[in-house]
């Protein structure tokens, strides 16, 4: 039954994400904000999370409050996101974005820590993808619905639906098993996680580069499709189709890892991203652009499943939440914040083509660094005693 609650949590969460996140850039644009202001708001969202996620991770591990932080994050986000509907002023939106992002930050790494802890007790850490794929299913269903029914005139409705899903998963969090850390951990050990592990430092640097490209595409894919004069249903279908490969990737991740290892499985997945950016630069027909976006799902399946397992494998289990927080803050925090800030400046040119050029260059560098990092073999890190 516990497995059911994890799957339901991810499914409902990403129903909300699929309806809300792909359209937030367009939502801000329709508030008559400048492209620089939109870029600033989009960049602040992951950057604020990046600042606090490592802190939330250490609090979770030190004070043993992993599940509590998930509940707080869900319910506070549910309330704060509604503030988007009551103001059009840029300076007010900045405060809402920052506060919501900070309080939402503990959700993803702490749920992953809870799931990995539950699976470890059964010797099945490699099955994490079978939990996470339900998030992809929810995302696909939601984006089809959003594209067909919400894109044209009812973007505000996405806010209300997202608030509702966050409230629901806050309730579901009470059904998840909490962690019980038997070893007392020290703050200084958490601060040394990166300093003492060269493999981790390199890996996170590569993930930051990849996250930079993902931040841009997550917010500007809809804008790109709009430039191609894609219909509302096609926009929803394209966003959904981009996530479709995540399901088989996550479902068979355990098999791939056992056959090829973490490094090859991870690198083969993320290499799909530079290919996608190159195609986005060249394609001007929405009918051709649609199938190309499937490359996104191949990479995301690796990043959200294999990457999570890899981080868990190279850090002490007593700092499980902190490790996931560092990973999430790099992939969904610092990287996207840099990318979205640059995108806001570059979009003054009026076309997304320059954004895909940036993604191509940075994405290639990120893939190279990730491969190099996962080739490094450190001495095993002893458990904190």
C-alpha cells in the first residue's frame, strides 16, 4: 500500500506541474510585463529554490523532519500561488515568486529521500523509477488537457488547478513513511559534502550546465511553438509528447542500470538534449517539431531517475536528503536560474532561435562534464558515526 501512496503523490503533483509550469511564461507575458521582467521572474523561481534547498536538506537530515517538510512545502505553495491572480505589478510578483519558491523547495528532494529510504529497506533502490514514472504519466495527461482547454483564454485557471493539486498532495504526504535516522549527524559534515568529494563537485557542475538548458526549454517551449503558429491542441500535445519517453525509460531503468551501469545509462540519456536543441534551431514546421520533442523525455527519464540513484550511491545515507537537495538545486535551481535570466535578455531579439543556440553549446559542455565526473572513482565515503 505504501508504494501506492508514493505513486499517487507523484501522479497528482505532476498533474499540477503539467498544467501550470509550461504556461507560466505566457501567463506573465499576458500581464503586459517586459521580456526582461518576465525573464527575471522566471529566473528568480529556480534561484530562490537553489539558495535554500541545501539548507532544507541539512535541516531534514539533522532534525529528522523529512516528511514534515514535504507537508509544509505542499500546503504553503498551495496558498502562495494564488497570489499570482491578485496583482499585475512586477515588484509584488517578485516577492510572491521568491517566497513561494523557497517554501516549495523541500518537496522534491525530501520525497525522493523518503522513497529511496523505503526502497533501501527492501534492497530495491534501483526501482525508484517505478515510483517516479507516475509523475510522468500525470504530466502527460495534464499537458494534453491544458493545451486543449486552457491555453487560449483561461490561463488563470491553471493557477487554481495547481493550488488544488498541491493541497491534495499535502494530505497524501501523511500516508508516506517517514525516515528514522539512527546516527546523529553533525552540521559540519553536511557542509563538507561537496568539499570532500571531487566526483560530486564535477557531476553537479555538469548538471548545472544541463539545468541551464532545461530551464529555458521548460518555459519557452510554448513560446517557440506559438512562434511556429501551432494550434492550442498541438501545443498541449507537443508538451505531452515530450514527456512520453520518460515512462519506458523510468520503467526499465533498473534493467538498463544492471546491464550498462549508471554512467552509460545516464550519458546516453542526456546526449539526446544537444540533438534536440540543434533541431529546434532548424525546424520551422510545428508538425515536424512535435516528434523531435520526444528527445526531451529520453534525457529527463535519465536525469530524474538515474541521476537520483547515482547521487544516492556516492553519498552517506545519513545525508540522503541533503544529497538530493544538492542535486535538485543544481538541476532545477542554479542552472535554470542562469538560463532563464539569459533568456530574458536574449528574447529582446524577438525569436527563440538564439535560445536554442545557447542551449546547444552549453548542453554539449554539460554532457562532457557529466561523463567525466561519472568516470571518477573516489574512495568510499564512510558513514558519519
